[in-house]
C-alpha cells in the first residue's frame, strides 16, 4: 500500500469510532495489503490517539486459541494496544453506547513488574517480569461491518480491541498452573463457555514471549506496570445493553462485567 492509502484506512477506522458506524473490510478496497500495512495502519491510529491525550496502558494478543482462530478464519496471533480509557471497573456499568458490535471473552491478565524488550526474550525472562496475575474479561469490538474480518482487517483495527475489566483478586504466578487452569463463563446467568489456560498457544506465558519478541523489532517495550492480555480461553460471545458476564477461573477467582441499558 502507498502511505496515502494507509493514512486513508486509518482515518476511516478513526471515523468509525466516532460515528459508531462500521466500515467495509479494508481488504476489499486494498486486496494487495500485507501484514505490515495493517500494523502501520494500527500505529497511525495510536499516534492520533496519543496526540489527543490518550496513552497506552498495555497490550493484548489476539487470535491465540485454535477455537477463536477458527471463528475468525485466521491461523496466526496478532497484537493490539490497550489505551487508558479501555479499562472499566468491575461491577460498575459499562457504557454500551461506546461500542458498535461488542463481544466478550475471558483472559488471564498479566501485570508486569519489570519491562520486557525483545527480540530474544525467553520464557524465564517473561516469568520473572510478571508481578501478579488477575482474572479479566476483554471486550472486543470491530469497526468492520458484521465482523467480516480477515487478519489484515483485524490487525489494522487494533486487533479488534474495545475494552477490558480486571478482577480484584491478584495472585502470584508461582501459586498457579496457568496451562491447567479451568475457566467457566456465564452470560446473564447461563453458562456459555469453558476452557483451560493451555488453549492460549499452549500456555499464556508463550503468548507473552511472542508479544515481547514481536514488539521489540518495532521499537516497543512492554513497560513495568502495564497489563498484558495473552488471549482468550473460550470462544468470544456477543454482548450488549443490560448484559452481565462473569468469568470464574480455578485458583484465580472471578471477574464480572456489567453493561448499562444503553439509553444514555
């Protein structure tokens, strides 16, 4: 893609945030776009958000489980940025009108105590960098109409990021078996998903290593104090006004997201 085309794609996605009107898949307009074009489009939007006073508070890895990859029709992970106003407090109403076509998924969140800079980050270094672990629910949203996304579209759209809720039961990594940690998700009281931590690239730690080593060559460091969402344990579920979603993790506790009625 030409730089002007990347800038146009970024501007169209930015407009979708404001209008809450999704746009047609980017790959339809630019069928020759490549992965690096998509990340360049993502970063153009982050630069604009930062210029408006918002700041990056962490990163997410998406498309890490075989189930979610099958849902979307892709075969590799991607990453996105978590901005400061993506963070919602547990149990307090989440403004539904902020989102276009939200879905939700349970994740094991890492809070870093040390920075990580790739390439070359090892599993041992990643483990040493984690301060504590929290239960989390990620709200994913797509600025692409009807979620008709290729991997090029979702990367350009900040990995379909939307928001997140962190639980309030921090645990040390040494007290948990992330691979075998079970999770059950309920939507309005009905069980809608179960899974194990190992669904995330075999282990959520692998996802963290992948993220550090993928961001490093792009000049990005995972900062101490930042949150990393390594990927969903279960398939994502649609959510909306008035919904309540709870994820319960064995040994880690639960986290609840509650959406308002959408009439504000």
